[in-house]
């Protein structure tokens, strides 16, 4: 038997394996779906729906500010360290400062 | 009238369409129900749920192999589709859309389950027992052998083979439902066919004549 013929016959024989469920399956599913879509949202669900985009925006803003501050600090550090720590050289009892 | 409709279809849609897709597009009630739901009439959704629920549960069951989970997944898929009905393209059949949703949900469950099984091996046995009990409905010995052979395949091949052999979807439909290319579907099916032919050689004969 060729591969194609085998698969054709197998496809015919496998058809009864489809899950049929009981007689009330469709009615049961319809009732469950109807109940769920008719149910009003709870306060918690409404809050989550409103708060989620807000929380995402705040998080994005915080991240931007943090990155911005870090970047600014990094680029200011060399100047700050020079001004706050002046170099002092001591030689033959005399101290010389370099600003 | 019928003649002109047929010619209209031939002219506008020269590519052959799958039977179930044609059926959904030929159902005027379906289009009206979708339109009504989009306008806010939730009661019209009953028509769509009643029409597709058996097939949707069957698709889910084929993947998760548990009747209770399959019904839960079908319910979840219908609710998800209802909540996103605004995104549904007008004029498209509802079937492929809901089949895709339930397939994705069921595949997620299987993925989660396989991760979980690595950690909690004790869960494997009750699950296997449930599967066997549900298979009790299948009386034919031939069907049982085929079912066992399909179940022994690796995950992707198993799902693709089940969709093709049991649910009778074609390559393009399976590709769309699973988010794969048609080539990948054909490749999975080819591998599955080889393994199934070996396993069922005593029933179908192994020779290539």
C-alpha cells in the first residue's frame, strides 16, 4: 500500500475518534458562556482594567527618569570629583594646591 | 439566482475553499448573529455557541485529552471571542477564528502541564486513567488502535495528525489554527505518517505495492 493510500484509509477510519460528548454538551456550554458574559464585572476587575494601563505608564515614566538621572550623574562625575577633591602636593614642608 | 451566485463565487474566489469554511460563509444567520453581537446584542451569541460548541470541545479534547478541561477551554474560548468580537473581520467565517482561539488555549495548557509533570510526577497517573476512561466510549478496536498510535507521537506531530485525521481539517486550516506554515504542517504530517504506518502495519499492511 502506498503512503498516500494508507493515509487516506487511516483518515476514513480515524473519523469516529472525534469527541462527541453527551447530548447536553452544546446546551451546557451555551449556558456557561451566557452566564459568564452576562455577569457584571466586579469592582476588583474594573479597578484592574483601569489601573493596568496607568501602572504601565507610571512604570515607564519612572524608568525613563531613573535612566536619565543615572546618565546625567555619570557624565557629571569627573568634573564633580575634580572640584570637590583638589589635588594637593606637599614638597619640602610647603603644600601646593592644584585647582 | 443560484447559477449567478455560483458564478459570482467562481469569479471572485477562484481558489478552492474548505468545506467547513464554505458552509459558514453560506450561513446567513451566522453573519447576522455576528453583526448583532457587535451591536451589543449578547443574546445573539447563543447561535454561534450552539453551532460551534461541539466542534470546539472536540478540538480541545484532542489536545488536552480530558473532557472537563476541554469544556472549560471551550467556554474560555467563546468568552474570549465574545470580548474581542470588535476585532473580528466582517464577512469572515466565525469557525476558523474560534478554532484558532481554542487551539492556542489548549496548547498552552499542554505546555504548562508538561512543565508541571517534570516537577510533580504523581499527577501523571490520574491523568492517564482519565484518558483511558474517556476512550471507553470508542468501541471499535480499530479506532482504539489508531487513537493509541496517534497519542504515541511527539507533541506537534500528534496535534497535527489529530487535526488532519480525526478532525478532517486540511493543511491550510491546520497551519492557520496552529500558527505554523503549511510546509511545517506537511513535514509534521509526513513524519507522523511514517511512524503511524510502522505502528499500524499489522492492520494496513507494510508493503509499498
